[in-house]
């Protein structure tokens, strides 16, 4: 397979509530780090769009640090046209506060935060992909949510989605099923995220 330009998103996003608080999740960025390593090991170029993480990351061909879903979307849409493959491994927050307090909120009483959906980054990228580009998404679902992952694959127009149970978040191992746009499914045995990343990169040449 000829060398590819691979665009990888990783880590969580933080959606601010006030200057010190945010809505986020426990994503560590481990999967993104493994995908960068696997891409480079296979002879590809790798651009990493990274949310806020504390784990060390491998040196990518290019690295762009972001914090919010809107910032990640902007970076993806700017970078994707120059890449052959997008792997959307980031755990983007699904909601963000409708308004952000300019001052730190004072503790006391109750607090209600009205939220709105964040942009669907992978779907937006898939809508604009060229015939020679591929888009891979991740479906982090509760156990038994494979049908939901399949629905995401179709609705978002992806070439492949990785179904993995939510229990794998922030864990060193992953037990995943690869779901392809042509209807194929490939259950994989439990393996380290490094092994899985190498497997995923190797599968790209099959579709």
C-alpha cells in the first residue's frame, strides 16, 4: 500500500461552563497515540488533532492542540482536504453549555446548565470527502449497542466504524468490532490498543 497522509483526532474536548469549569469526559488519548505510532510505523504521515490530555503523545508529522469541539471541527475541516484518511478517535463532548459565565460561578444553592449539541465533526467531514478519501469513526457504546453503531455508520456516511464497549474508555486494552460500509463486520479478539491500532491501519487497504 502506498504511503498515506493520515489525519487522527484524539483525546476529549472541554466545553467551558465558566473560566475554571467545563463539561468533559475521561478520554485519555491512548488510542490516538497508538494510531499515530501505527501510522508512522507503516510508513504513513500522521497529523494529530489533540484535545487536552495529560498522557505523553508520540511526535506526529504535525500536531494541532485544541480544547473545544468547535475548535476541533475547525481544525479537521481545514486539514482533511490535504489527507487521504481521517480517523476520528477523539471523544468529543456531545453537549456544550448554551452560555458561558464570564466569571467563576459562586457555590451555593442549585445550578442548572442549559446545553446544546456540539457539532458532528465526523459526519461533516464525511459529507465533504472526495472519492479517494476515507473516513473512520468510533462508536463508544454501552454493551449491546452494536445496532446503534451500525446506524451511525449509515447515517454519517462513514467507510468504517469501530464499535467498542464504553468500558474500554481509559483502559489499556480494547475489544472491538470493525463495521464496514458494505455490510461486513469483523469481530476482533481483545488486544492492546497498540495492537488494535496496527490492525486498523492494516485494514485500510481492504476498502
